[in-house]
């Protein structure tokens, strides 16, 4: 990183393969309590990303899922897959502040091991297809080297203004 580059605005290059939480927050629009990746430990543009999510007992969803036996909801594990993929996709977009990445499909989701407080998720994403503004990614989630979940997700990049105008049209 050069002296003129602020770490919060730096995005991965071919030589930079990690991201801290500030860099992730510069790329993704998600915020607490819905930001589900904490760090990126491997990054290969348009090919692969590996992210970490530290699961703590303080996660808001544990209050109701389930009292006395906290388990991370599978849908949030799939969302973590999508967010890691989104970090990969959105680094390729110059005007990402005006874009959103939306799910268009979830296939072959499997949950093999409950995720509980104290676990660290290792989220590995591999791009299977990238055509224009649409991406198909295969995600695998590991806890202690054991596969906890997997899913193939498809996403599309859309203009933020389009999403807002569709919400207004539906409300009328």
C-alpha cells in the first residue's frame, strides 16, 4: 500500500490477497447486524475468495435460535457465502456505491454440521460462471477443517436506484 492510499479505500489487486474489516465495509453495503464476514484471507480476482466469520454468542439471532441451545441459522450461513462472493464481485465494479448484488438463486444447499458460538467459519467461494452482471458461485463452509455447509448461489448486480424505484411502484 502506498503512503497516499488510505487502507479503508484500498481494494484487492493482483498482489493484495487479504482484506481487513474496514476494507470489506468499503466494498460491501452490509452493516451490523447483517455483515457476516470479518476478514478475507485469500483473494484471486474473478476466481476465488476465502473469508472468515467468527461466530460469537453475542450474535443477535442466537436470542431466538434457539434459547439454551444456540445454532446459527442455515440461511445466514448461505448469506455469508453470498457476502463473500459479493466482496469478490463488487471489487470489479468501479461505481459499486450505486449497485447492489441480489440473490437470484440458491441450489444444492446442504447443512452438515451445526454452527455454534465459538466456531470460526472458513468460507471458500469458487466462481463457476461470470457473464456480464451475473455470477454463479460454489460456496463451501468449514469449521475446524470439517465441512459445515455448502451451496451454489447465483447473483446479479443491479442499480440501487432500480431497487428503490421498484419498492415505490409496489407501494402505490
